[in-house]
C-alpha cells in the first residue's frame, strides 16, 4: 500500500499517536517518507519538524521516547495512526498528552503497570516500588513467592477479605517482577492468547 505523501504541501502527512495501553490520543505530528522510514528503523516515533525543518525523534532531548507498537494507514492512504508506549510525559510542557488529558485507562491493571513503569524510569523517594527495585530482582522474585504462599494459605480458610488482599498483593508484585525484568503484562497476555484456550 503506497502512502499519498504528495497529496499535501511539502510531502507531509498527519500522524496521530495513541497510547497502545490506554488508547488515549497523545499527540499529532507530521511525517515525510524519510521520517516514516526512520520510525520503522528505530522503532521510535520520528517526525518531520516543521519548525526545525529536519527529522526529529520524539524524546531525543527529553528521553521521553514513543516506542512503536503498531502503524496503521487510513482508508485514503494519507494519514497514519501509530500506537506507541510513551516513556514519560509526551508534551513539551510536561503534560502526559499534548491535549492536556490524563493518560489513564479504564483498566486499573494498565494504570498500575504504567505507574510501575514510571517508577522504574523516574524513581520517587519513599516509594515502596522503588524500595523493592533498589533491592534487585532476587528480592522482588522472593516477594512474589512469599505472596503466592500467603494466597495459598488464605485460600484454605473462609476469610474473604484476607484472601482478596493476598490476591492483590500477589498481583502487584507479579506485575512489578515482569516489568523489572524488562517485559510487560501485554507480552504475557500475548503468550496466553497464543495458546489454545478451548482445551
């Protein structure tokens, strides 16, 4: 499918960037053919900056890159929709999006994981998450094991509140471990989707 770069002035097409986890629209930019090629090569969203008159990889100065998950073309072949994972605030003002919206999801696990990712990238003093991260993978893995055992113990009794609290503790530490290892919950979900769940 050939993109219609010549359709608009200066060979630029609009690009909508959406958070792959929350589906929140993050920003709008423009690409020429070279910017699209570099985006695919780097796996980081790269625009053609109209103000700088050059290619500009989002985050090249701030470190807040947009990691590409997918690229879709609209029905007229003249606009792109890029789903990406933001590595920090997207807007130059420090806001989460260029539309001054909160980048949150109706799915609390996505919000929780995004908070964990944020703590990994930008530690917060006094944060329990950062306390565990500073102790290393072995300590985080140990906590997952401890919480799993505590959940098993509570499952044998009839205290619903304690059981649910232990289940929540296990889930939090499990998501922390996945991200501390450099992976994400979506990758685990992809593995589950690849299995035949009908059996």
